[in-house]
C-alpha cells in the first residue's frame, strides 16, 4: 500500500504535476489548451510556448488580460476561439510581445478598434478566418495601423 502511494506521488511529481498549469488547461510538452471565458487568471508553466484558448468570452478581453502576467511574453503561437463581445477592444493583445502567430476567431465580432493589434511587434502570421461578421474596413484599418511591422 505505502510503496504504491509513494510511487504515484513520485510519478505525479515528475510528470503531471511538474507543469504548473491552471486546472482550466491541459498542458502537454510546450503546449497548453485551455477552456475558460476569462484567460486573465491563467497560470502557464515556464516551458509553455503554444496556447489554444477555447470558449473565451471576448467581453472580458482588456489591455491587461495578457500584460498583467509576464508569462505571456514567452508565448510564440496563440489560437483563440471566442464568443460574445461585439468588438475587439483597444490594445487587447498587449503583453504578447513574443508572438509570431495569432489566430483569432469570433463569429459575433463585427468591429475592432484601430489599435487592437498594438504590441504585436513580432507577429508574422495572422489567421482571422471565421470572423464572418467583421467589417472589412474596420479590419483593414487595424491591419495598416503600423502595429504589425513584421507581418508576412
Ligand atoms: C490599460 O488601460 C488603462 C485605461 O486606459 C490604462 O490606465 C493602463 O495603463 C493600460 N495598461 C496597459 C498595460 O497598457
Ligand atoms: C460574456 O460575458 C458577458 C459579461 O459578463 C455576459 O453578459 C455575456 O452573456 C457573456 N457571453 C457569452 C457568450 O457567454
């Protein structure tokens, strides 16, 4: 009995429990897949570089969501599946300074602030597919706002 408990504790220490991910996330190697309406409280392990966020409620996104915790500056690829929130607010991606790929998908969004992409200095690739209601003019103004200097 005791050796079994000790063994599973050891296994937990070296495998599952070694990554300090939030319970709303599943973390495998360098990738975290999280399911939560508000990502601002998420804690990721030091080794995480890729994040997928499901069920995010866009009305919770602010300029502090990704900037309050420095862990987000280490993330290289981020895929967001959002609902709610008719607009993408000012500077909501602040703090994601290491990001090279961003996917953002929200069928409810129809407008975005001109400086929504502020701080994405290293972004090379943007996937804005499935944003079926988004006004093209609003998107283009954000795209050409000089906030995406490295976009391919
Ligand atoms: C976020 O916006 C608020 C209100 O405009 C501002 O006071 C704050 O400095 C901003 N924070 C960041 C990290 O840009
Ligand atoms: C998103 O959050 C707002 C504010 O809490 C809430 O009114 C709305 O119903 C939520 N939307 C979805 C799709 O969960």
